[in-house]
């Protein structure tokens, strides 16, 4: 995998998206050997923590969630 693919998978990890074991192993190995990708991952992780700590979660109606999800998938 190249750095772009690893960064996409690492971003998925930051967002708590599940990865299969093969992808997880590749991401972990790559991050250990690539300072640039490791830096990007750490910055994404830090940004995620800051956002989650400062922005309250809001319970939206299920219809709103489904509408947003559909719009994202169509994009």
C-alpha cells in the first residue's frame, strides 16, 4: 500500500471505523516505518480528540441521520 492508502485507513481508525485484520496490520507496520504518515495520523488523532472534547453530541431525529447518511453515500 502507498502512503495515501495508509492515510485513508489511518483516518478510518481515528474515526473508530472497523478495519479488517490485514489492513490493520499493514497500517500499524507502515506507521512504524513512515514518519510522515505517523505524523499525519497523530495530528488526525489529536484533532479528533479536540473536536470531540469541545463539541457536544446532539441527539438528532433518526430521519435526519438517515437523510444525511444518504446524501453522503450519494456524493
